[in-house]
């Protein structure tokens, strides 16, 4: 988990707000203000097939909010829902949320014994998982979306409209 997070963090170092909001294709999923003026991001349950292209901001917010929710439901009061989460609307804010989410999960992991790792914990969709799977999933998630973020940053840098 530490290794994949470290790699992810290196991929977002120096991220600008322009990169954060850049849309690689028209109609991609991104961060936006809803009708009430609150910041949010596109999502659907279940995920569309094929999945839509997403912005760097979407990828980053998705990672950060998932960390918050996994901790909330596995180790917290299990009340928070995705629509209630305050969504950052800057690259720096999203990275801060990501760091806070990682730190929170890391703190929970540090409290567990080897035996505790097999104990069931809640997920935000109602399933019970062994504790180890929460941390494994977050590491896998960081690796998967970190690769997407790295690729999108490359596309941003090499885009056709670059001056």
C-alpha cells in the first residue's frame, strides 16, 4: 500500500489546476458545480459500459473519496455517503484530501495485529470483507488510477493544441 501510494503521489506532484480540469475528450467525466453551486463529480451506479473517459481531476477525487469512504465504513461510524463529501475544486485541495485519506487508512492499519487482518469489516455498499482486503483494495486502486493519471498527464503535456 505504501509503495503504490508513493508512486501515485509522485505522479501528482506539481499538478496544476489547468491539468486538474483539462478534459481530454468532450463529455468526459470531471469535477463540476451542480445546480446548487456545490462541487461534485460525475458518477453512475452501476458504472456505464464502456466506462467514460475521465479527467485527471475526476481520477484524483475518485481516489480521495474512496479512501474516505473505505475508512468511514470499515473503521468509523459508517454513516457518511458519497453525496455528503465536500469535493475539493483545486488540484491542491484534491491532493490534500488524498493525503488525509491515505494517512487515515495508514493509521488504522498501524492499529491492527496480524490476527485483526482477518476480522470482517464493513464496506460502504453493505458487504463484509476481511480487514486486509480494504488495504489491498486501496493499494490496487492507487496503482490502477495512478497509471491513468500518469497517462492523462502525458496526454496533457503532448496535446495537439499545446503552444
